[in-house]
C-alpha cells in the first residue's frame, strides 16, 4: 500500500502565539520584525507583511503568561518567517544591526537564517532559501548543515537599500518543535499527517516536508527532560498546514484519525494535537 502523502503544493499558514503583554509584543513585531497589524481587538492582534493581507502571526494575550524558560519547553522551538529573496534578508540584517538587536546567524546550505527571541522568549527564525537547483542530496537526504553565515556578502546583496518592513510575498516557511521522541514524531507527522522525511541523520532531529521542500517541519529532542508548557505560559497555541482543497484537508484528517490520533472539526479547519500538546490546524487554500 502507498502511504498517504500531503499534496506537493502544501504550504504553511499562520502561527498563533500566546503572549503576556499584547502591546509590548505588537511593538516588537512591528519595530524589530517588520510586520504590520491587520486586525486588532479584545485580547488579540493579527499581523501580516507590508502590502500583503495574509496573516502570518496571531498574537493572543494571557496577562499572567510566564516567559519561556531558558531550557525550553516541549512545543515551539521556533517558527520561521521566509523572505522572498536574499536582498530582503540582507536589508533585515542591516536593520537588526542599526537597532542594536542581537541575533544568531547560520548558513544551512539550503538557506541562510537569522535567529531571535521575542519578548516572551518565543523563538523566531527569519530566512531566505537558496534556489532548489543548488540543494544537494546525500544518501537520499537533503544536505543541511549549521555553518557560519557570510554576513558581509548577505548585507551586500541588499544593494544599499534600507529595510522598510517585511515585504509582500513573505510567508511562514516552517515550524520547528521540541518533542519527546523522534520516532513518535515520525508516526504522528509522517504516517499520520502525511509529511515526508527529508533529513533524518541530523543529531537529535528529524526534518519533514511536502513536495520536496527542505522542511516544513523540524522536530528535535534537544530539550531532553523538558515538560509541556502550562496553559498559562507563553507558547505556540497552534500552527496551520494549508492544502489545496477541502477534500485534501479531509483526507489528511481521516488519515490521522485512522492512525488513532483524535481529530476535531473547527469551522472550516481540522484540528489535531501531537503527543506533546502542540495543536495543528489543517485548512484548505480554496473553500
């Protein structure tokens, strides 16, 4: 029998984050990350790239939310904002330097990436992809690494243009989660949801994707011994997988359910929770 797989054109939608101070978080995501508010009311705000109405980050306030502990919790390691080109990442890096914002930086062979933490300690990656034709495969896996980033070359690619915020075409490229067990993660996300393994020899990690992408989802056991976040802690509330049609969404939900994973209907979405408490929404791009 052929295993169920998500359609090749599967993408990611928004991430919903629980934060302790909505105004503080909005300021950070505007001023440092470069998103704009497209909706705000009650205890939440939805943020998008400039001149692009697609919601990327949903902020939901819980006044008593505690920050993420330094060691981390099961659940979010980081969510990753994918810029449309290298020049945009070069402008973003220059902006971080001008604002005095500290960040980690890595060259992953398939991509170039910058790492930050928001005011509640929630992890963020901002990155750009190299062309797919440049990605290499080794023993069936996409070659990825964590090498030093050539910051000077990256800044030079911006051509002297200043950062004016996240440009149109910016998306959520992937989500990376702390999990308790890699094999259990594969059972839920590959056998159940229908992602394919793309990198499985990276120490303590498993990367998965649809359509040959390097990864829409990373999972790792680097927070060994960590526990789930409490309901009142700052955390990832859910992330979205976007498939072409409602039939594709229903098929993914049915496959998860067939594997013994509870799935519920939530409006036009299907919602499931992984073994470590991270909730996933499966939605259709076209209803």
